[in-house]
C-alpha cells in the first residue's frame, strides 16, 4: 500500500483491545503503511465504558519507547465518545488536555441510553428509525466537541444491524446528514472513511462523501478501526479510491491537532 496512513486503531490502552503498540505497528509495517495513529477510547457516557478511559500518558510513553525501532511513524491520538449532553465533552476534554494528543476522533456510539452496537438497540427499531436516529444523534452531539479533528464512523450503527440492506446511504437521513456535514465543512473539520463497518460487503459512502464535498468539505482521514493486528490497514485502497471518486481534495496527517494536507 503506497504510503498510506491508518488513523484509527486501538491498542491494549482501550478497554476493548488487547494488543500492544508494537504488535499493531508491526502489522502496519507488513501492510506497507507509512504512518499510523492510535485512537484509544474515552467514553464517559456509556455506563459500561465510563470507568475505563484510556490511560493516555501510558499510551504516549509506550509509543515513545517503541518508536525508535519501528519502521512506521506512530502518532498519539484518542477516540472520544460524543453525546448531545455537553457535559461529557467537557469531561473528555479536561481528561485529554494534559495528554496533548496529535489527533482527536469524535464518535457517536450511544443513542439516548443505548449503545448502537448492541442487539437491544435494534430490538425496538425498524431500519429507518434505527439509522435516522443514529445520524440525528451525531447532528446533536458533534457540536459539543469543537476540538475534534474528524467525525468518526458515521455508519457505526450498521456494524451489527440485522437488516438485509445494511449499508448506510445518504438518502436514509438526508436532513440529519446535511446538518452534520455542513457543520463539519463550515468548521474546517474532516470526515473519516472508516472501513470497519463494511465488513466483507461492498464498500459504501460515495453518496455521503460527495455531499460532504458539495457542502464545502475538504478533507478525510482513513481508518481501519483495527482492534487486532490482522485488521490494520484493511481496505484502505478502496477507501482512497472512494474518496477520490467523491471529489474529496485532501487527506491529512496530524501533529499536535494541526493538520497537514496532502492532495488525494
Ligand atoms: Zn468507535
Ligand atoms: Zn474505534
């Protein structure tokens, strides 16, 4: 893979992953990546997650220890769980401030009180309601964290969705999508092309990314959302092709939350 970056992965500093920085980074070298960013979880909203936020100083120390002998540049990032309740964003920012991350993904995992990864979320909802409510939750939550670099996985809700038509489409929630995409574009934020929700299905997202560009959006980052080494860098070639086809102009790398734009 030609000098690609994977800007979304988890190490054992996340409560739901168990591999070291070195194990994940060596997989990135194998995949031919030039740069990776660890985005370990902080989520103060989900009751199962709130007591186990990533220890960011420990993550940074491990990266600094391993970096000299790794053939890939490793960045220090975080994935913050977004909520319409702004107190969670405030708590997250105060938690990460001293850690000085390179990159912040803002992601919605919880809708109301239910994590959209769990079967209960789908038990009470038809597809239209499940998908629309998820995008509406992003629209309400994304504004609470102006520090975010990119919006993570707008299609997280599809991961465990039990519907035959699993792909997320712009047409599933056009008004809520416009609210999200316009906010990102107007505030110089990026979208993430996250390959994990595709599973083994055909890639999707051309419609959503095209609309982002139409509304003035300029850049995306790419992420496998790998929690295990085998997933690092997965389907990033397709993700790049998709972004280009949608007319996205740039991807970006980050240092200390400052983007450096790279032409796609
Ligand atoms: Zn996530
Ligand atoms: Zn993640």
